[in-house]
């Protein structure tokens, strides 16, 4: 079994769950707040492609499918890995967003990043968890900015 690298970040946003839902449930809007995303493509039927910019400046395509969409409190995507360069390092990759009402009509959002690598070992766990924590935290912060900008 490979190493798991799961992380969560949560944040209370000055928006209603419905306002946040509008950002997370529309694949065309995901690129505005997902870390490293430049744009979304091929958004249709619960599937979308995010074009990310790698640390070396190379565009990288990642294909996702929505596996749970329960308005207004839960959205979950899984990455399509078969036949991609990611299949060599990832056995599974998923993102889940959970929304719940907070005081004052606001919304608490939890961003969960779940990854299982094909190889185990201490280095895979440490670096994988570090990256997952960074992605979850960055996504929560960027989502807060995107929701505020959408007004």
C-alpha cells in the first residue's frame, strides 16, 4: 500500500453557503481559486480539466470528475489518473469541500485534500502531507478571496 497524504483546512467566509456553493460547484470557476490553476477547460457533465502551472513553469493538465454534489453542503471531485503521468506516483487523488452555516449568516468551508501515493516510505508521507496541507490551505484562502470578489 502507498503512503497517504491527507490534509484539511477550514475557514469562515463572509458569505452564505449558497454564495460559496456558486464558486465550488461550477467547474468554470474552480480555476479562480484552486492553487496553481491557470484555467479550466472542457467543463461538462460533472467533468472538468484544470490546467495548472508547475513550479518549472510548464502547463500541466489535470482531469477531474465530480463524484458527490450535494447542494449546498458537499462537493467532492476525484482526479482521473489512468493513462496520465500522475498514475506513476498517485494511486488516488481527491478533493472534498464541505460547507456549513456559521454565525452571522456566514459559511465555514473545509477543504480536504486526499492523496494516496503509489510508493510508501517516510519521505513520501512527509513531502506528500506537506504538499496536501499547502494545497488545502491555499485553496481555502483563495476561495475566500474569490467569493469576496464575486460579491
